[in-house]
């Protein structure tokens, strides 16, 4: 009989998580990216793998196509003989017949997702030009930063086309603007559509729109198709070539992203899936999903991702035979309850998916879009961690005093006695959410659950997956509008006797870091607080963050209100021992936010420690150096364990604590 144990933080180095599935045009194979961690190199390692879709006991096992360390984003040629992919940011081709790899590009700053032309003779990519070298002065005449890199300066992202036979590269767009998303070829291969900024003051307005250019280019200032929106995230061509499928928001302001069909003649767009009241997810770091895709095997339809109750789910929009696309409601496709999609590729009436569930951080699965049959094709995580069992996640609903209902996720070893410690964790965004499946980022959840803790993750108002009214419920009311969504569920667990009221800790990242600081000034419930990637002062954040303009336009418009809702305004009330964790190269919540909070607490005599991670962007906790990600989780575990014996009181002995924490209070 095989014995298993709880997950530990150091198990990070054994992770093998597949993603970025690319289904071959005939539906018979899936190429995908597998991410592992290299302790010696102290970096994630990505390589390409291939698995057949036939399934069954006799099906061949997945096999590695490349060795890495940075191979990702596979894309099949239309004839299924060649894979385009990115290696160290440059475009490469992998030929299927002999495995030969050929490098196609020498961009100074790398390329983004490769997109094949319909005839397979060309590939479209975007790449940044005119970025200053590291030792050159940065000349700035527009607002704009890039997380992990600082001010954009003269850098601009443009559209390129490469001829696969000759390697010839043509820059299609020129000028003072940015291409902001993945391009798409017209069905006849003569044009390219893409999202890009609009207007001479695009850095002030944030306006974007779909654009179309001749694939032979170049074009200095491409013309928008349809009205500017805020923003257009993704573009696809209708199979008839006379309209574009767009994903994003049709107007500025906080709210759901949606789908609409935009005729090329610039006439009014048609809203799609209008009755869904869920946020369309085209995919991105920390926001799992996939680009909307057409599937014509079962009639004209669109397959897309949207968030529901914290999980990214898969939907299909089928055209009505009489009225066309947009007249029929969206239908959720059959995936197991609680699972979430982080990648999707549609071909031959099938969808290759990257799916996480309650026992796996992600595997590649195949969904037959006609029958609904779902087949798991890989088992990388089960093979990597055969001796580990994850603590289960139980869904809860909490009734808040104003009538709001808040969805919570409780992670807890079922063998744990009642009356133990509680960690409350708050997600970022604020319009992100906790998903009810395995989480490869917050490893301290599983480590603490194995030590007898209960972890409460709350999708408070402002979270995604519960309708647009809920999503926008904390606009202009950060902290004030959602603090009860944290404090009242905690009081419920205490009243039930599940947790010890003297041993409650609080943590959160990004917006969750903001709310952790806010609540530590507004409540004496928490015996220890660990804000990460935090926000302490909203006025300075608006002036220095990648997302500063978005916060000012869409979240808290009034400057005086920003001051009122800043944790720094209320810092005199903080008493709880606080551990600050922050990336030094964070340009979303710049490190100065952490410094301000540390200075304010230290000068007021509050027990505080700040840990800054060199080179860490805002997303280093997702995809940064494994040593830093593991260190982050260990420090959360150590801090909350040592400071939760009694409110603001004595340390708890803990053999695994970091040496420098000895004697801290």
C-alpha cells in the first residue's frame, strides 16, 4: 500500500505542469509546453511535448520534442507538418519529419505568439522596436511602463510578417503606437487584423480598437475598424471574411469583457452571448483562459472561455440557422465541476485543453465538441508527485449583513481537529478570484494545511465570476466596500468553533496586499499580517504604476477619495506584527509602496520586517525564480506560525523556521 503525505513548499522543484496546448489541424496530436523547475539554474524550464489524441491503454505515451530551457508557445502549420514556437524569445520552426529546428528571427527584444497564414507560407508576430539598451538614457514623452522593466520610453510594439521559406522579415506597421494583442489572418491570407491603441493621446485615454492592414504592408498608421473601446483584447476573423470577432470591453470603465461581431464596413457591432453575465477570458498571466476560436465542424460556432464562480470554464456560442451568430445563447461545455481551463486549441471538431482540478495543477485533456466526451491525455503531475496528496478544497457561502452572499473556499485536512489556527488569504485584481481547484502558486496553503491550519480564501465583492454587478460593487469603495466580506466570514468560522479566535492570520497579494494593510488598520482580529506586492498609498500608486491610469479612470476617480482609501491614512491604528514581501522590479505595485508601509510601521514601533526580491516583477510569485517563490511561501508559513499563539503576542516554537526569525515577536 502506497503511503502519501501533504505537499511541502520544496515540492515546487518537482512540479511538471503542462499548458499552451496546440491541437494539430487533423485533431490527431497535441503539442504543448511543459514547465518544470531547475534548482541548479534557479529558473523555470519550458520544453515542447507531443501526445496523440487516440487515447486508450495502447496509446503512446507523451514524448518530449525539445529540451528547453525556454521553448514554448507551439503553433501548427496548416498542413500539420511543422511547429512554430518561441525559444528564448525568438521564432523557431520544428519540422516533424526529421525533428530539425531552424531559427527564423533575430529580434532585439524577442517576439510574441506566432500565427501561421492560411497557406503556411508566412507567419505573423509582434515584437518591440526602439527599446533603449540597458546602459542608454531612457527618453520618455508618453506615460507607460512594463512590469519588471520600468519605463517604456521609446519602445513600441509593432507587427511583422516572416516568409517561412526564405526567412525574409517585413515590418507591417510603423509609427508612434502599440500593437496590443495577437494578430489574426484573414481567411484568404491577404490581410491581418490586430488590436492596437487609438488616437494621439492613447497613453492618456487607454483607448484601443481592432485594426486591419494589407499583409504585404507596410502601413504607417492603420485605420481602426469600428469604434475605439476600452480595451479590445483579442481579434479573430469570421470564416466568411467580412467581419471580426472581438473580445474586450465596448466602453471604458470597470466591467465585464464580452464578445461582439464587428463588420469590416465599420457599422455597429453585434453583441454576442449578451445574456451570459460572465467575464470573457482571452487568457493572460494570472488570468487563465484562451482566445475565442471559430469551429465550423458542427455548424458556425465560437468556443470561448469565461469565469464562473472563480473557475475559468469553456462555452460554445452556436449560430441560429435563421438569424446567424449572436441570436442563440451561450452554452457551457461539459467539464467536471470545479475544474478550470488555462488553455484551449480548437480543430477538427475537438478542443485540446489545459485543465486543473481538485487533485492536479493541470493536465492536457481532449474534449469532443460533438459528443462532450472528455479524455485525459497526460499525467505529468501524478507521475511527478506520486507520494503527495493535496488537502481538499471545500466551497462555502457566507451571508453578509447587507444581504450580499460571498463565496469562500476552505482548504483543510479532514483529519485536523477543530479549534486550530486560521489563515485568511485575499486575492489580487481586485477583479480576479480564487478558483476551487488546485493552486500551484500559493504553496503555503498546502504546507499550512498539513500542519493543522485552516485556510480561508474569499471571493469578496469585486471578484470575477459572479456577474457584473458583483464585479463592480467595490468601485470607488476599496476597503470600505469589501472589508465586511472578510471580517464576517471569519466571525462565522469562529462562531462555528472551527478555528481559534486567538490564532487568526491574514495575507494577500497585490490588491490582496492592499486589503491586508487596510484591514490591519481597521480590525484587531488578526494576530499576524503578511501583505505581498502591496499598495499602501493610492495617490503615489496612480503616478507610478503600470495600471495607475486604469485605477484613476475605472476604480477610484476622485483624488481625495484615493487619499481616504489609502492604508497609509489609517496606519496609526496598526498593531499586528507585519511581514512585507515585495519584488524589487515590480512596476504594477512599485517597491516604493512596500517601503512606505515599512517606514510607517517601523517608526510607529509596530513589529515589522520587509523582504525585497531582486529582479522580482509583480508576477514573480507566478513565474519567477523558483528559489524566490519557495522563499516567499516559507516566509509566510514561518511568520504566521510564530505570531499566532495569542493576539500580537509570543512566538510559537517551530523547528522549520528560518534562522533569522528566531526571537522575533
